[in-house]
C-alpha cells in the first residue's frame, strides 16, 4: 500500500515537468501504445514504485528521481514496455542532448500478460533530492543487443586464465571470486592498492548453521549456540555472467542447493561504485525441532585487517561495540572499524537486522527455522539484497549516506510529453553544510493555505554543528516544532532566499517547519 502511494505521488510530481519539446508527431503511435504492466507490478520491493508505463511511440521520456540529499551518479534499471523500434539503433540521451551509456539486462524482449518489456541499465546523474530527464530514441545507437550480454560462463567453457577465479573490476574496486566456491578471495581498493579480504579464510559466503535448540535456542527471538557450520560452497551451478571492464554492470549468477532448500545469487559490480551487490532468492524449507537443532542461513565476510570495534546503525545515530559472539540489532548495516583513519568494510542489507561482529569478521542472519512460537516460519521463497561496501569510516555521516543510498534506489517513471511548469532537471533539497543527516521530510499533519514542509534531522558526529539547507524555492519563514508539530519559536534560524541555516546540538534530533513563499 505504501509503495502504491509512493508511485502515485511520484507520478503526480512528474506531471509538473515540462517535457513538451519531446513531443514527436507521426511516429508510429498507433503501433506503439505503451500501457505496459498493471499498477501493482514492481511495487513489492522496498521503496520502489510501479512499472506501469505511460509512454508511446518510438521516442520515450523517463524521469529518474533521487530521494537522497546528495547527488548520485549511478546505474539504474529502466523498463521499456511495448516498443516496436529496432534495438540495433536504440540510443539514450540526457536533457542536454548528450549520449548516455546503457547496457541490456535481457537478451531481447520478455513477455508479461500479453505485453512485452525490455530492461536496460542506464548510467544516470541525478541532483540531490530531485530528478533528471532521459530520452530514448531510435537514432544513432551504437550497441547491438545481441552482444550486450553474451559473455556467459559455465565451468565447461571458462577461458584458461579464468579457470580458478572470476574477476569483477571497475575503476575503484577489484573483486576476485573463486570459480569453484563463488566465495570472495580478494577485494582490492584500487585507489590505495590495499587488500581488504582475508586471503587465509574463505570470504563473503553463505553458511548453513545448526543452532543449539536447547536453553531457548529454538525461540524466534533467541539465537542458539552454533553447532555444525556448513559453508554453502559445494554444488554451485553458474547460470550466467556479464563480465568485462567495458560493462557498466558486471555480474555473475549462480544457484546452489542445500538440505531441502536452494539459493539463487547474483553478484554484481557497477561502474564507479565501491560496492559489491548480492541479489538473493532463497527457497527455504528448513524446520527446527525441539530435540534436534534450529536451522539458520547466514552470510559472513572475514576482514583482511585488524578490527577491535564494530559500528552499527541505530535510530537517529550509530553505536560502537566491542567484538561479541552474539547477534546484535542494527537498522541496516554494520562496519568493521579499521585501526586509525581510513576505509573499512560495511555490510548493508535491505531487510535484515541481526548482525554479528567478532573474530575479525562481519555476519548477518538471513533466515531461521525456529520452532516457537511458529513451528513452520518463513516457508517459501524469499528475495532480499545485501552488499559489501568499501567506505570511508572517518565520520558517521559518510556511513549513513552510503546506507541511505543503498536503502533508497533511484526510481523512474515513463511519461508522455506534456507542458509543465518545472524544468527537465531540478533539485528540491540539498544539505550543503554541517554534520547532520536527514531522517524525514513530510507535510504537516494539519493543513495550511501556504505550502509547508516538516524537516527532521539529527547530528551524527557528537559535536554541535550548524546545518545549511538549499531549497528549490524562496522560504518565507521557518520555526522549530515539537513532536506534535507545534510552533516553539524561531531562535537561531537564519533565512536567505532559498537557503536556511540552523543549529543542531551534539547527537540531538531537531524538527523545523519551513513555509515557502508564494
């Protein structure tokens, strides 16, 4: 329901954008009406919007939205519905007419309920908490879809120099996977040349664990003592790959059966990214027994550096903990903190929250087969995402921003050309200064004739700061509010056109209301 509301809100925003210059007459419109998927397709994923399409003709317009307060230069997946052009001449451009790199996900069109779609990876740049416009045309294409993803691997056709490893590499990161186990055997930061994987231990792999079911271990809220630990490194079947430094996304996909269940995993690395992504689908049919054990699926990453402290995210901040051989709660991520300043490994997930930092390693509990209070929990197919990031650990705001970008993927809508009041590229909100992070932006609960925002932020570094926000229109006034959104004054808030400065005390949460000028 929330994702459906999000879809409606973003489409309402898109209706204000002036893209009328892309109206093309007599372009085969009768043959290409792109109503695409139903309204519910695509909304099952966290913070995603529906894939229904409103474009038509061979020229398509896509608006890409960024809900993070920093600029993003990333790879995003675009879905094209019911297009009848020549894929050999497909090309993408930004709103200034510059050619944009792309890569096909599928080998041609796929079918869904009588409609046909094509997925494309697009290299986009989107301003802070704003949007960009991209145009697809049948003109000047330089990529043949038959060769877009034709580098498929199996153990039988591996080249001699790749018999023992598979490499995913871009300008920032080099990740080497063992061909036999698909575990991570090397993770190199190309800026410093430093190795972050522990070469003495199998790294970044899934494990099946038999927990001690006694002393409450079979309970849904208590993790039992680890008994048998079985790395899922046998019997993998490589289902496909897309490799090569010229790719904007390199990937390898594999399937591995275990016990009564199976895993499907796609490991990928995007151009310009310092994050190794794992897209996981698990068909889970493991059940605990009171007199036997409680099954658990886990993902673990041994660290290739000394780590005496682990940091986790919490509501409105972070917490540092010493190594502990138990699961501890976190909202979405954990980091093995390096000694001194520098980069460290962050493990981030889209939906899991039981992390363990101990023995120079990070792990996260993914699924469990506890027998109480539900004797058959989590049966069936689960999809989730997790990632290994090399990130700057010198300040909390960098960690929070890294996680926020991961938790909130770029969204896009396909629209028909229409006249609007907004430009084709715009930022609504930008945090320019200060050590604060944004927790929420919302409209007030009580209506008002003037357009207003409630902004909730928190200080991240344990030191008082002055934050500066740059907004998309002039501000008439701004004032502090309490948790019930009642005005508590405007002390120390400074307004200068579209900019606002406000103080935030160390580790404190602040709430302010902004009223825009007409």
